[in-house]
C-alpha cells in the first residue's frame, strides 16, 4: 500500500493508492528511496531519487543526488526520465510527486 499526500484544487489530504488501481505505465511515482543519506568515502553523502511504476512497483530508474541539495537538478530529472523511458518506451499518463518535495524539479 502506498500513501501519498495529494494536493490539488478541491482536494488536500492523504491518499491511499494500491497497485491494482493502475495499469502498467499508467502512472509513475517519484520519491526518495532512503531515509538517511547514503555515505561514500570518496564522494560524500547522497539521496536516492527513484521513479517507480505504480502498477508493477518496478523501480524504473534512480539517480544519486548530493545530500546537500534539496532536490535534483533539471538535468538529473531529465536523465532519470530518459532512462525510465528507455526501459518502457513510453511515458505515463500520470506522474505522482510528493507535495513539498521534488515538485520544482519535476
């Protein structure tokens, strides 16, 4: 079960979504995979930003974003979307992005 905070005109609150509510490639979900930054000796700390298919729960692709950044750059988002598209050969009808996080980048 996935719980997302949906904020749209006319609706604001938690939304519970289930994979069986979607067809494959109908909707993708952007989210941060890790709670605490992933630390490396050489390059420092990173957050893992992923795209997941809502129906299959398959992780389409992910990017590592330096932990000091509030969200990925547009170039990182473009690369993430490009890699996800290469695997599926189509974009979704709907993209879920957490409210207050990742919205500017996506």
